């Protein structure tokens, strides 16, 4: 059996903490009212939270976590560097 451990949160530099919540696919947050589609995962920047359908197979759950994490990194990069909340270091 594939053991899968998903963290409850992770923190990027400059204090950008992201929560991860595994939730039921019946939760309305995973339903796109515009397209009328059920979502496997969702990143909400205002909450800094990733929501993932907890009933996905482990391989797809990992993929969705990575996909949504990339949205987090893009938003973190925007906050940290474009909005001048931090300066890059190094050469």
C-alpha cells in the first residue's frame, strides 16, 4: 500500500505560510460555479490555503498538491519581489 503523508502547512521565505486542507469532494469549495465542474484542488490566495479532494488516489493527490503549490509560489513571488516586500539576495 502506498503510504502518503501530506503536510498541514509549509512556509516560504518572508513568512508566507500556506495551509493544506484535505476535504471531502462534496465540500462546495471544490465546485466551480462558473464551469459547473468538480475540482480536485484549489488555491485561495486570500486564505493562503490549498484545498484538495481527500478521496483522490495517492498519485493524483501528490500531483494536485504540486500543481497548487506552484500557484502559491507564483503568488509568493509576486508579494515578495514585485510588491517590494523583500529583496532577492545573492549574486
